[in-house]
């Protein structure tokens, strides 16, 4: 979701978990929101916009990403 007032993107991951908030210009999702274009990434680790820190924290390896802007 876009929070235009605070210049942030946010997502609620699960019930009882605090929402994730990042600057609106950050990473893949920020790029997609601002360009209004789909990104279909076959190898996340080859994409310069990808933030590997989340994978490291969660002991996970993201393989591919499909990020699509949805407008109301």
C-alpha cells in the first residue's frame, strides 16, 4: 500500500505482526510503484534493486519475483 502522506510503502505480513514500512523510492516495489510497470525477475540476486538483507535475516533465498502495481 502507498502512504503518500509519509512517503512510504507498507505491507502487513501476518496477523499480529507489525506492518513493514519502507521509503516509497526503495527497492523493487518502490521502482514498480513509481514507474507503474510490472517487473518479472527470474533471478532476484542478479537484480540490483533487490535487498538481500531480508533473506539473510530470515535464512531464506528468494529465487524469482513478480511485482505488479495495482491501482484503485
